[in-house]
């Protein structure tokens, strides 16, 4: 093999290795993207569930407050009626 062929062979193998490195890097990036998408979906789902649970708890608190207010009104009416009799 003369020096021109050796030089071409060296350039070809170097370029091929660079090409393989790029493909490997792209594959790693794709894996990172997939992992990030999975994490994003998980957190979105978790956030949605948390939002629903929180709104349910707020509704329950408001319902209990209304019941308490109604009971207090009834108690006042009963106390007033008791004091009038």
C-alpha cells in the first residue's frame, strides 16, 4: 500500500468512527428524551390527580362549613324558642 492509499484509508476510518460516534450520541440523546418525556407525563398525571384531590378536599371543607353554619342557625332558633317558652 502506498502512502496515498494509507492516507485515504486513515481518513476513511477516521470519518467512519466520527460517523459512528454521532450515531451513538444521537441514540443516547433519544434515550434521554424518552426518559424526559416519561418523567413529564408522570408529573403531569400526578399534578392532575393532586389538583382533583385538592379540589375535592376544598369542596368537602366548604360542605362541612355550610353544615356547621346551618347547625348554628338551627341552634340559635332552638335557643330563642327555648328562651321564649
